[in-house]
């Protein structure tokens, strides 16, 4: 019997497209990638906000520490206050003894370490000369009840006898800010 050939249109055509498993796998890959992207963006936003807070705290600290000891004598003690609704500060001023000079350094001569063409500096002991040395420690605090952030700034100020007022009045290191209280 001769073989009968059916026309092409009658043969079942093979379907083209994606299977359900392929679609589910593609959706899972997309969801994982999108989740990772959101996590990266979230951590970037958090880091940016935290960096802005630390920068703002450093600027507040600079505004308080820069005028300290300029035109007035520092006095040992503590003070605190608020910069604004978010940032508060605590300042401690302590008089410290200047470091003792090292006698051997006055006689140093020759080349500087690491550079044969440069002379080493000669350090001369000038004595105490009545200079008072103060350490200022400022702690700036911000945040909520559950998460508080602190930034600590420490600097030294040297005051010569010319800066001491004749009446002996010695104010605190920083002018009181709004809402400040002396301790």
C-alpha cells in the first residue's frame, strides 16, 4: 500500500515559547537580583545619612572649639549645652603640665633620618615661660533614645601670661549656647 503523505498543515506543529519552569526560574533570578539591588541602595543611603550626621557634628564642634581660649583665659571645669534640637555637647577643660624637654635632643646634629641632604632640626629648651597648657575635650551627642551617636574631639590650647586678665576673672572656655548650663 502506498504511503499517503499528509500535507504540512495537517501535521501537529511543535509549539515555540517558554515553559512554566523557565518562567518561574527567570522570575526567581529577577527577584533575587532586585532584592540585592535594593539592599545595596539602602545601605548606601544609610551610609550617606550617617556621614552627613558626623560631618554636621564635626562642624558644630569646630564652631565651639575654635574660639576657645582666644581673647580669654581658659578655666578648668565642665560645661554642656545644645546646638539645636538634635545635637548636644559636653565640654571639659583640664590644665595639663607641659611635657618635659628631652636634653639629648638639643645636641642633635647631622642628617635627618631618611634624608641625607637635610639637616635635622635643633630643638632648644626655652623653659616654661609661664605658658599654661589646657586640654579641651568636647563630646558631641545626637540620635534617638534607642541609638545614640557620639563624636569626641580633643585639642590643646596654650595660653601665655599676656592672655591672663588683670582682675583674675577666668570665664569658661566657650560662651554658653542657648540652653547651656554650667556644672
